[in-house]
C-alpha cells in the first residue's frame, strides 16, 4: 500500500512537471508569434534619380528590408498603380522615390515618415543643406 502511494506521488510530480513545461513552451510560442514583424518596403526608383540613390542608401544603412522596382518599367508602374487603387490612394504618383509600406504610400524621400510608419524608435538619417551635401552623415536620431 505504501509503495503504491509513493508511486502515485512520483507519477503526479512528473505529470505536474511536464504540464508546467508544456504551458511555458506554448506561452513562449505565442509570445514569439505575436512579436511585430516589420513589413518589407516596396521602393520605386529610377537610375537617374539622385534622391532615389540617397533613399536606397538610407534603407540599407538602417537595415530596412525592401524590394526595388523600376519606376520607368511599364509592368512595375502598373504594379504601383494597382497598389494605389487597392489602398485607395488618390494623390499623384508622378514623383520619385515612392515607398509602399503595407497600406501606406509615401511619395518623395521623407526618412522620418518612413521610420514612423515602420514604428521604429531610432534611425541613421542625413541632414542636407542647400547644396544637398550631408552636414553629419552618421547622425542617429531618436523619434
């Protein structure tokens, strides 16, 4: 009888131990899956565009994942127009660079708006003066 009670206690202890481990694992998986995944930016540019070059440099320096499309390519432009229709964007699409971040379209290079839309807290940005030369190339701004 005593042996039977001892075995039951041991089995109960193992059962409780494995159950608590399983709950922790499930909670960890839920926490990981609910972590915010940053969207991939669609970046429309042209090879002759200086601001597009600077925008791409900004994306790279800030480790922002993006897919680059050629604004002058007819198929890529159609993709942009279809995206604009899908997100109900009614403004002009005649300036570059253009960024599509989830359901938002940003026309022109506006690093602060890009960082804000991506919900980031810091970024490496540039400050330009009249001649478009950087004042401080590696400044880190907190938002």
